[in-house]
């Protein structure tokens, strides 16, 4: 790896971030023919200056090592791709503006994972390089605990189940991901779901991630014919279940206005603290827009 120090590679090996044939190895491992070597990589430094912006943060927990935030829907996580201002990274730059040890452009610090712009919920931020490596290793090895709440169109015939399907970029629409039956295409992805409440036309489900792929819940649900409510990218912003009566149409359109984004919230997050070794579990309530959406469907169903 160009411009990577021997010490950095040693740290990656010690943290279990160098993977050979699916298993972590130490730096003393001798590479053999046909070995598949993978390295858990941090993102590169930002190529542009990150401007500190006074954007309110809902801080759930903070100590000298980690910061856990509850991200609102509508807030982009990382700067770039046309979003150079008003992002969570800009907000973090403001929050850490008086901390000389935190460089917002340093890839060894900062956000360990991400959620979509219009998804709300919990994210963990590493304040030291050791914490970033330790947490990144947990996410890579799928030992973190992540639970989402979603509102989907329709309902599954069973109360709980598992969706397994490789995910890759949709060749017909680069803004979308897609599920592929071919095991050689895309990345392995597993979503466990459990129905919390059903209103016939839509349902509230709990989703537990075994893997963390781009748009995983959104594309897995869409692949089973149950797009997330008001998920414009995956077709959930149309009336997919119910009647054609004008009264029902107005009701659904009103629901779209109440929750003007995909109805998805990262409710819980659990990980082992990188400094203390203690299990840390956090939960944040479903936000007001999704709560109002669920209550409207509940009332509509009871009035039928």
C-alpha cells in the first residue's frame, strides 16, 4: 500500500483488520499462493477544507474516546458529492473546534459508520485513532448491535424472518442498489425482521442488521415487494396498497406530507467500548415524524 507506514500496517494487523481467507491474521503471517488478503481501510483525508458550522447535535453520550449522536433525518453525514456544507462532519468540526487533538480531516478519527441522509438515528464517532481502529474492527466482524424501525408497504405473511441477498450497484440505475441471486455479484447481506404492528396496507417492522451494506434495509425490503413508506428511490412514494377511493388517496398523501422521507430510524446501537472493554448499548426513540405517521395509520385502521 503506497504511502502507508510499516507501523500503521502493524497496528492494523494487531487490531485484526488484516484478513486472509476470511480470518484475521497477525503481521507475522506468511502469505501463501492463492491467499485472498483484505484490509479494513479508513477513508482518505478530505481533499477540501472542512468548515466548522454551528449545527445543533443531539449528543446521546460522550467521553474522552467516543461520541454517540442521534442524527436527524435530512442531515447528510459526510461532506462531498455536492454537499460541502451543512453536514454532520461540519457539525463535528464545530463541536471539536477547541479540541487540539481532534482533526476533522484526519481519517484515523471521526465517524466509524454512516446512515443515509433521510434516515434518522444513532451513529458513533471515534475521538482517537485507537478507538477508530477498534470500532471499525467490530463493525467489520459484525459484532456490533444495530436495530432499526421501519414502516413498510404491505405485510409479510410471517411475523418474523430473514432476508438474505447479495447487494451491488444497480446496473440500470446508479443511484440505486439491487439484490442479486448470483453469489459472485455484490456483497453478502443479511437482514432479520420482526413485525411490530400491522395496519394491513402498511406495517411497522423491526430490522436487525447482520451486515451493513449501502441501502441494505431499503433494498432488501423492496426486493420482497415491501418498499419503505415514502422511499422515493425505491418506489415507496406511491400508493402501493389499498383502495383507489379519493378519501384513501388523500389520507395517504397526507401521510406522505407528515413523514416526507423514507420511514427508517436507527433506534439502537451497541458496541464494546474501545478503552474500557465494557458493552455499551444506546437507544433513541422513534422521531416525531415517524411517530405521527404510525399513529395516523393506527387511527385509520381502527376507524375502518
